[in-house]
C-alpha cells in the first residue's frame, strides 16, 4: 500500500517512526508538525487516536483514512485549509480508492470562503463568516466578492481588504459576511544542504519573534530554485501552511534593493544573496526589507513586507 501511495504523497515529507511507536505518539508528532496523517485501517480507530488532539479547523493537520483493501479514502479532518480533500483526490488518482468527501460545499460544488482564502494566500479576519458564506452559497444564492481597501457601498459576501486583520472592525466588518486580508510578509530563507527541519523552524521562529512578526502573517517562504527539494524547507512549508516559492539565480540577481553581498554564496549558487533577494521578490513590487539577512549555523533568514 505504501508504494502505491507514493505518487499521491510526493508533495509531503514522510516522517518515519520506530516500528513500535504508539499511535498516540505518531498522532501527536503529526499534529505538532502540521503533517498530513494517513491511517490505513478502521475509521473508528483513527477517530479515537486523534480525538484528544483536535483543536481548530484552521490549524489542525489533514487527516486521511484508507481502508485496508484500498477501496475508499476518507478525509476526516481539515478538508479545506489543511488540504485533506485535495489529498484524498490525489490518493484516488494513485490507487483508485473512492474519495468519500462529506464537506457540504464540495459535494454541492458551492463556493467555500476558507478554500478561496487558502488558494489566494489570504488571512481570514472573522472566522464566523465561513459558515455564513457557505450557508448562502448552499442555498444557491450568488456570492458577491469585493476587492477594495475601503468598505464597499453595498454589503457583500466576501470583502478582500488591504487593511491589517487587527483593524478589521466596525463598519468594515459590517460591510461583508467575511473579510479576507492579504498576508503582509514573505520569508526568505537560504540554507546549507541537509539542514534539519527542526533547526530551520527554530531559527526562523526566533528571528520572527525578535522582529515581532507572527508566522501566520507571512504568505510564503521564498528561496532559490536549487533548494526546491530541500526536505527541511518543504517540511517547514507544510507545517506552516504556506507555499514554498523559488526563483532562479538570474531572477534573484535582478531584484531591486540594497542587499548584503557574499562572494562565497555567489560562487556556490550563482547569486550573491538568497534570503534577502528572495523575500523582496516574493513580497512583490515596492516591498520593504524589514528583517535583513540574519545567519546561524548554515541558515540565513530575511523578511520583506509587501507594499500597500
């Protein structure tokens, strides 16, 4: 079964546990690292195993159950934001297991605000709006979306606002069922080959904490294309639920700004700086470098803030 699942799980980093590791420990590890959890066996066992760990639909990891004959695949948890429904469909493509998807908006092919937010890298400012928009969509009503940096003239279902989520109050909140805000930051990372996920995560977390930046406010992790398959970066991308964006050396070299230059980095990867240049490019035109290159033990981190 594991070999057959390979193609479907290629975008996820496999976590190997000792043979006699308890189910409780495996589940806890998956929840801590926001890793996809795939059970092969009875749904009841899976439910009892994860029950003590389930907290929040917007932060829990995707949980999948496949029966032992590989006939059915069931997304149990985090179908939209965590990507369990999408993973179930990938598993169908790999082994032919029928996806048993029960999410109302999916089975009705209706608009889903949380899925829309995930696909467009947006933060949900008022989570209670997810259900309100879904209810309207399931009733067959058209979903209205306004993309403005000020309240729309008429009330809409979805408002994409350029305001900070903390500022989404009062009239702005009253003008839409749900308010979505673009992520403010892009995290640029460079690292030596083979750096462990835990080392990268801990260092990046410390840098962000020192700068007063919440990882949830970052829209992506950015690096050079030769690091696209770096296991530690891929796992961090998965754990923090943000895409890993890569640029080739030629594109990085064209980034506009005043960046720290390293001859050693230039000789190794073809551009004099990875983290600063990648963060600025990922944050978009007019981005401001708010955390300059910070290095430790073969890892470099920089953060750029998008322009409003």
